[in-house]
């Protein structure tokens, strides 16, 4: 039996970012956890919501998702209605539903790399033809829209997949760039997927539109995990104004889970309804942390990065002139300094790069972790 299994082709393989995640390693094995991509995880009691979970009826819920939650999500985009929203167990499930709904083996998708790993991995698992647009440090990690346009095949490409604010670089599209991508999708009859999981955490003045409000060719995906520090309630969503696509995403969701968790959706609905109170202190704290990392970055000459414009992560790299055994660096960083970052191979770049998460650790752990990076880089 086990021998047979070894030779049976399997559709899914575990991604390094999941195998090597801090929760799989054990949070107690890391002192300064700079590998996370969210703000600090919250307890229910931190939210100040006076929740009455005891009286909730644990029934199958509305298949699209709790109506009050969908109302709050729809309120985030001009002209959106609750029926445009499909709530899913995390943005990860929304991304999975979008990919499986739109892609067959051999179908053409244009996707950005680096990226949140699932955005690359699920199309590959399906057997799609994955056409990659690589981001370059020298371009400030900015997406080259012309390169996307050149790769899209009108009438053939099924999906164009981008992430904004971007994980792991923290860069953002401008409204103009987003509109250009929407135009490319419309002209080529492709769907534009915009992973907006970090939408509520931006550090520039510009608030770009929720992408799905711009065209029925667009699906926006987002989540409660990152900005609100609530990955444990597993709440994400997909938004589209295309009724056929919305129904297909609902059908995909129903085949996986029928409906979401009554408890999770209730909590998420209460949080989003109160986001004017809950979000501002989180954003203020994240910006303070970003300033701490910027000061540290300016005070050393081993590493460089492009300052993130959104989110709580940035992609740092060793300066080209610094020679280092990167495997030994990452080993020393954890073993000798109790510090963990997301190595480049999580994002299909070399381990001279790493994702630095500045939103999750305590302020003291963040500072200690930054000092540890410099110390671990000394041979
Ligand atoms: C860009 C992006 N999209 C989606 C996800 C998945 O988030 P979740 O499933 O917790 O909502 C993540 C998590 O790291 C992410 O960074």
C-alpha cells in the first residue's frame, strides 16, 4: 500500500512556507519571531466587543456568509452590495476557489512572483500554464504593467493574478496601475484577481479603490487575518460584481465547506462593524514599528530593502557586496539568537533574501530581532 502511494501521482505538495512556518516549528522554539505576516494575534477579550457567543445557534449558516458580515465588507467598496461577497474560511480558501473555478490543466495564467505562495502553487497544482512576471529589487519591486500586458494572450489567458499591498515586498499599485490592469483584463476577456489581504494596512496617503468595484472582470480577495490579527477565526472573502462568477465561487465553496463557521462569522461581523474603533490604533502601531525598522535599516550596512507602502512585511536582502553563507546565517539566527525570519526560498528567491515581519512581535522582540540579524551576519 505505502509503496503504491509512493508511485501514485499526487496533486498537492506542502509548500515550504507552511512546512517551516512558526506554528509548525513550535512558537516556543522562537524568541524573536520576525517571520509573521500579520499584526499580533488577538484574544477575543482584547477586542472589547462584549460578545455573547453562548446564545449563538450553531446552525448551518447563510451559504454566502453571515449577512451582517457581508454588509460590512460591501460597505468597503463604492457600489458593492452584500450579494457580491462570498465569505470563505480565510483568504486562502477564496484564492483556492478562484483558481479552481477558473483554471483547467493547460490554461494560461499570468501571475506575479514573489508572491504569497498559494497564488503560485494552486495554479500549478491544477496543471495550468503559469506565466510568471518576476519583481526586481532594482525596480523597487514595482510591478511592470507593460510586462504583464505583453504576457497576456487575448482570448486565451484565463487569469491575471496580482497582490496589493504585496506580500512579501509591501509594495502597492497606484490607482492608475490598477486601472491599467483592469483594462488589460477586460480587453483580453481574462479575470483579474487582486489579493487585497493587506488592504486595511497602508502607509501612504493614497487609498486605491477596492479592485472589484472597477469591473465585473475583477475578483478581490481579502481577510480578517492580517490587519485585525485574527487568523484563528479563519475568515476571508472574495468579492465580484459578476453574478455568474459569484455563483461559481459559491458553488466551489459549497463543495468544500457548504457554509462557514457560525461563530467565526459572527465574531468577524462584530469586528468589522466596529472597525472605526478597532483599526486606527493597529495602523498607528504598525507605522511606529515601520519607523523602528527604517531607523535600524539606516544604521547598518549589511542589509537593504525597499520601504513597504502597505502591510507588515518587507523583503530584505543582503547588500550585493556582502559575502555570506546564507544557510549558515539562517541557522545561526535561530539557533544562537532565537530569531526567525521568512527565508527567500519561501518565495522562490534565494536565501540572501528574507521576509521581515514587523507587525507581530512585541516592540522589544522586534528590536532584539533586528540586532540579531546584524549579529548573525558576522562570520
Ligand atoms: C497575500 C496573502 N493572501 C492570502 C493569505 C491567506 O490568509 P488567510 O487565509 O489567513 O486569510 C495570506 C496569508 O499570509 C497572504 O499574505
